[in-house]
C-alpha cells in the first residue's frame, strides 16, 4: 500500500510492503515538492498489523499538521509503481 499526503509545499509518502524475506517494511519519505530536500526512513514491523497501525498513526499526524491525502493505492497499480520508483530515487541519493 502507498499513501501520499501533501500541503502546498511539502509531501509525505508511506509505503507498506513485504521484503523478499516476508518481513513487513514501513517506508516513509518526506520533503519539499519540486526539490530534492527530504529524506527516507525504513522501519521493520513485527507484522502487517503493526505496519498498518503505524500507517494509521501517520495519517493522524499528517492531518494534525494540515496535510491532506492525495493518493492511496496498492503498490502493484500503475500509480503505485510510479511512486515506488520515486522512493528508489530517494534511497540512492
């Protein structure tokens, strides 16, 4: 699952997925729209339920900061694959 929140200038993108070992990963990217300022952090969840709890927490935090959700898709969708490619670019920076 991929979820993206934005304000006029900033974004936060979360990707919840399983790695090749079956572990659940919670990846969070953030930054300024249109720039390369930002970061990427990965967290290993105990299970899918914990990763989804973190996603719920993230939604609450972003709403309290004035961000609005602009994308919620499965990673396998065309939009999801495009978002994962963006994450890959950040990971290599």
